[in-house]
């Protein structure tokens, strides 16, 4: 893992979220071909969609560790159906996670409440 905290945060978020979720990314300046090949237009303006299968999640984590793609992400939403699981902001330096997820103790100790808050609403 890298020493840069926001890179670890994105990797750790992806590692605790389930597979087979939708990842909506707003990153107009991201020019990473590995990620671009996996994205498609979403129903939301300004967002591209990646279906986070186990393989896509691994590729996303690898690209973050090797190329710091999180720096280019203005906003990221990870959803399962209509349920929001995570929303990250400003290079995924901080975010909000769903209260309905099982959040490991190590994650809470490492990130809550400074980098990540747990939503009271969703």
C-alpha cells in the first residue's frame, strides 16, 4: 500500500464494499485507459458507470495503487440498486458510508470520523 492516505482510503473503501455494485464516477480529467475501457455512460449527467465485479474492483484498486486515479475523481457514488453505499469527494480524500453496511472495526478506527463519516440517513 502507498503511504498517501487518500490512496489507502479509496483502496480500503473498495475492499470492504460488496462485489456486484454500481460505481458512478465524476472524473472529467481522468485519462486512464484501463478504467475508461470499463466505464459506460450512466443515466446521471456527468457520471460514468463501472459495474464493480470482483475483477473490475481488483483492476480499480491496482490502478489506484499504481497511478493514483483517485486524484482525478471529483465525486464517486457506489450503489447497490437504489441504495447508496458510499459517496466520496474531492479526490476521494473523504466520504460518507452507509449505516447499513457491516463496517469492520479496523476501518472505523482508521477513518471514522476524520476521513469518513457514517450516514445517519442512509
